[in-house]
């Protein structure tokens, strides 16, 4: 546990770890945390889904990955998938919150995140939860017969008895997506994972199973976690992060998402940290078990991707960046 001078509270960190890619990503996160924030005494919890009716196979990590995580000080904690599982793997971040100690402030990170700076210096205010603003206007999707942004978002706030007007950014025009509270669920934090996770789970299940009529033509897969997250954060008195949290998605953390995108667009600092934390043999030998890591990091494919692009003049939108990488035959996930 760590004392945070800005918030005056201790906190825990959570990522999800499971069989396959996500487990290797969790190991990379843990290695980068140990390297970039050596003075941070916060406990890292790796929430691991357990076999059950909602999984067609065993979602648990291999012994090799679990052992490497534990050697870095991470605590692997199990949780049951009562609502999601195979049908919506993003639900792991929602249900996994139940595995954390109740009543202790938490910060969640997607496993495909790299810690590149001193996380202990980030002044979290856990009484005002927030989440990542590194997002695009992915939801709701504009359709020919849709009711519009305001009607869709208002229907969700009304469903749970929340004040819609106070969630709006008055500096943005009506019917423009940034006017409405919308996050990337790549990181978020709160005061109590038990209360936060229970509400997140209940509301996500309700929207999935019984969405308001305004959502009838709107896709919820894969966006459900990002549809419900602003409602939960708003309900706990939170909102958009202030400039004091700019280090997240900045010089403290990088939500890299897919390795070809990391090499194509992230800073030299991010690539330096990635290659430094994966160099030790005890980490390398485990990460080589995942083919994209083996090829992109250790066999130099990532550097070839990087040479294709000028970081000061990247293709926009992201789709064009992906397409160029795929055209060159370097795409891996």
C-alpha cells in the first residue's frame, strides 16, 4: 500500500490476467510498474477469472505467467464470472473489481498499459472518481433514424435516476459527442471497489438485457463497459479528470492497446521502456510464449513498423494507420 500525498489515501492497483494475450499483457504491465515506480508500495492485484458456466474453456493463466507475476510482487486473485465471461470478455474489468479488498481505494488499468513514469506522484482524489479521456466518438453511432446524442444519453441517466444536465460539458455544442460524458475504460478509479463494482455490474447487466428504447439500433458490443462507466462515475460524484491527472495517458502511463500501434505512434520514451523491461531473461523467456510479443519485440518486427511512420505526421484516423501496417504485412494482435 502506498501513501499518496495528493489524495491523502492509500490505494490498490488492478489489472485483469487470463489465459492467452491478456495474461502476457498483465506481466508486461507488472514489469513496467516495477521499473518505472520502484518507490510505489501500492499492491498490484491481478484479477483472474475462474472456470465456470460462462466460460467455454479454462480462462486461467498458465503457471509460468502466474509465477512470473508473483515474482514481481503481484497478487493473483480469483473471481467468478456470474454475468459475462465468453459472451463479453470486457466484463472481466467489471466483475473483477469484486476481487479487490472492499473499502480500499483502487485504480484500474487495462492490461495493455505500460507504466512509464512515477505513478506515486499522480494526485488521485478517490472521492471524485474519473476515467480516461483518450477516446474517440465511438458511441453512440449516428444512424439514419436514430434519436440523437441527447435523447440516447438522457435515457440512460433517467433509467438510473441520475441528473443528466450536470454531466454535460457546456463548452461543447449540443449534439456533438464531446458534450456528453464519455470515457475510454482503459483506466478508472474510485474509493471502494466493492460498491463501484457492484453498481457497475448491475447497471451493465440491466443495459445489456433491457436497454432503453432509444438504444434499439445501437451496438453494445464492444461498447457496453464504456456506455455504463460514465453513469457509474457520475453516480459516485465524479466526472471528467482534471489537468492534475494528465500524466495518465501522458508521461506516466501509456494505453498502447496493440503492439503494432505502439511501435507506430508512441513516443521514443514508451518504446525505450517497453524494450528495457522486456530485456531481462526471466521476463523475456515467458513473454516469448506469446507470438506477437516474440516477433514484434524480440525479433525486431516492431522496429520495422516504427520506421514506416513519422510520429509528427501520422495518418488519421486510426483506421488508416492500421491499414498501412496491415498492407505491409506487420499487423499482429
